[in-house]
C-alpha cells in the first residue's frame, strides 16, 4: 500500500489550498453562514466550472474525472481547512457514492453527470429522528404505487437537505426490520408532499434539515430490498472523507494558534517562547499528524480495497473526532478566552469540530465498530 502522496496529488493540494484561501476567507464564511441556504448558487457554479471538484471521484463514463478516494479526501481536507460553505460533502461524497454503489447503469448515466457538473445539488437522507446513523434504525416506509413508490416518514439531520435539488432516500418495505427490505429511492427536492425545514444547529457553517414525507412520489434506485450493502459502502467513504476534512480543520487551527502565540505578548515576551506553550504545541502537532496519518491511510485502504477497511475507516473517524475537538479547545485556551467570542474566527472551527464529532457517529460509536470488526 502507498504511504505517501504522489507529486501530482501534492500539486493538486497546493492548487486547492491557494484557491480556497482566495475564495473562502472567513469574511465570506461568515456571510454565507448567515444566509438561509448556507451557500450560494453562483459561488457553487464557479467552484465547479473552474476546478470541477464535484466530478473528482465520479467515473469518466458518467461525466466525472475518474479519480479515487485519495483525491476526494484531499478536496475534503482542504475544504475543512477553509471551512468552505458549499454542498460539496452532500453532493460529491454522500449522494454521488450512494448512486454509484446502488444505481443501475442507466440510472448512473441519468443522475451522475448533473452532479458532476454541479448543476444538480444532491444529498442523502438516511438518519431518522432518533439520531442513529445506522441503516437498521430506518423507519421511513416505501409502498409500491402504480409504476413507482410512495414514501412516508421523516428524516432528520440531512446535510443541505433544505436546498438540494435531488434527494436520495433510504427507506424500507412495510413490515420489514433491521437491514431487511431496505432500498434507495430518488426524490425531487420540490416533490409534492415533501416538507423541508432547516434545523437550528450549533455549527452555522454546516446546514442540516428535517424532511417529512407524506405519500411522496419516489423512484427506486437500484434493486429493491438490496440497499444494505451499498449503504454500508457509502458510509465507509463518508467516514473517511469526513476524517480527512476534520484533519484539515485541526491542522489549520494548530497553525493559527502558533501564529497567534508568536504575536501575543505576556511579561514582555511572546507566549510562544514559554516552555509550557512549547509542550502544548508539540502535543498538538503529534496529535494532528496522527489524525492525518490515520485519515490518509484509510483513503488509501479504500482505493486498494484493503480487507480491514471497515475497522480502518472507523479508526480514522474516531481519531479525527478526538483530535479536532481537542485541538479546538487548545486553540481557544491559547487565545486567552477570546477564541470563543463572536468577533474571533477561532470559534468557527470549534463549532465545526463539535458538530463533526457526532456527525456520522461519534468516536465511541466508531471505536465500538473498530473493536468488533477486529475481534471477529
């Protein structure tokens, strides 16, 4: 297995970092997070026209660039550093992978090109109102109706669910339980009977929504009753990409804290010169590098179909969750408390760290998955 990035991948990262530094300063993040949508169509269009990022991991035959999880993870990491406000994770990571894993050839040809160009903003609705992230908790039902299906139920914590043009929904046949009877369906964002409401969340840079389905017309995606395996594979990609995004945010916080410590004076000298700070800075560096290593390894494991990918993905998510939040806490302490004030930008990354900690399952959940997998 490759343990380092290629020269082309490093150049890709450099281009992305320069691009996001110019297009997503904190002034722009603050502007977008105050809007109802959390992003704007014009900025999203430019993002895809200039770099084609939504198409990175979509196969060329469906209008994409045909790269793997490693390149997608690089995009997520750099977006995490810059707190980019865009429906990228919802469209390119969640929805696109669900379609790739579950859809038929004709369905992929019909749905993926629009996602690849950014013309279609998509998302994946799978979490129920109880907040569980596993497929077995699904209660939304799909009832055959004519040549299609009707969905009834509710989904919560749907990423960019209030603005998505296309929604991929995980539902089950009536009378089934566990992972039996699970299927994916596609629903138009403006479908009759669908109610969408943005949730009040701690992290305004990542919008979540509650969706209610009342006899909503839906189209089957893939094979009926066979969504459990495609869903599990989609969640692997999502966990790994989120781990990389979190590692990027943690590294940005670490760098910003060090820059501030070099500037902040105490007793006539920069606080960065005190031994106690040097210990904290060293600990932060070690923790962030470990999280990055775990995230990078997990992305490589997906690309090379490693047999331990389930455990490795959970390891990466658990490690990144702990590291990001702890780094954010250190950053606020280093800023002397002002880091959590509204005027200071540190609080933006802290809130993203806290929301990402529980998104797709917290560290405890993923450690349990990891240990059960390795104990099997």
